[in-house]
């Protein structure tokens, strides 16, 4: 069965418009939740030889998020942790 999928950008647009319509502020995430959400990407970048310092730099260059390599290391969700949270 082919399940429908949506890009992150489209999901964020939909959520943003719903929050605005409801009179809610934009959703905010603590560092631990943010790093948990991007742990798949961190895993791939690390496998490609990127350091947490380089990953933090990429995040800072492309967003207003200020994150340190230590915060990435401390909050990274391992593949085992990620699979348990999906159950």
C-alpha cells in the first residue's frame, strides 16, 4: 500500500497556519527535543565524516538556531533510542 507522504516544509506550513488560526504562538522545542528530531541526519553526517562541530556550524549557518557541538553530543538519540520512541 502506498501511504501518502508530505515534505517537512509542507507539514510546517500546515502546522503554522493552524497555530495562527488558533491564536497560538509558534511551537518551540528544547534542545533535547530538537536534537532528537534531527538525530537521523546527524547519524548520516557523522557517517560521512562530519564532526559535531561541523554539524553545529551547518545548523548555525542555515538557521537562527545557536547550538554547540556539546549539546549535539549530549542530546543525540541513538538509532536504538529512536526506534523505541516510534513504538
